[in-house]
C-alpha cells in the first residue's frame, strides 16, 4: 500500500515539475519573441509553445477538480497540427511547401468530415437508447 502511495506522489510531483518547466519555456520564448524581430517560423513555434502551456495548465486545473478534461486534447492535437505545419511550411523549400500545404488541407478536411459524420452517427445512436 505504501509503495502505491509513493508512486502516486512521484507521479504528481513529476506532473507539477513538467507543468512548471513548460510554463518557464513558454515565458522565455514569448519574452524573446517580443524583444527580437522574430521570423515567421519562430512566431509559429512560439505560438505553439504558448498554446501548449495554456492547454497544459487548463488540463491540470480540470484534473485537480476531477472534471472531465478529455475534450481539451482535441484542441491540443488540432492546434498542434496546424501550428507545426505552418512552422515547417516556413522552413521548407518550394516542393516541400506544396506537400505540406496539400497534407494540411487534406488532413483538416478529413477531420471536419469525420467530425460531421461521427457527430451525427453518435447522436443517432444515443438518441435511440
């Protein structure tokens, strides 16, 4: 029993350390972004890190109150995909940029279509119960 409590305390401590570290990294990138005339790639990376910090803190807040925080992961994954796609789009050459743009549009269309279809199917399934 004490071993399980020790593992839980260790897990909670590591979560807190990771949250603090991500907050510090996000603040450092934001400070550098405001002080220096940053290029577009750095701007997208800074926005990604800032959004990651906000989502991490929100999920931690929800978890400490024992609220459902699973839906927040959808915001994280979609924003991560969009912002990192834009980051790499700024770094790549012409052919690679075309591929990134094509894949970004394709994946976002698949996500939107999936959301529309699955929402209707799930709604109908639970409505019939």
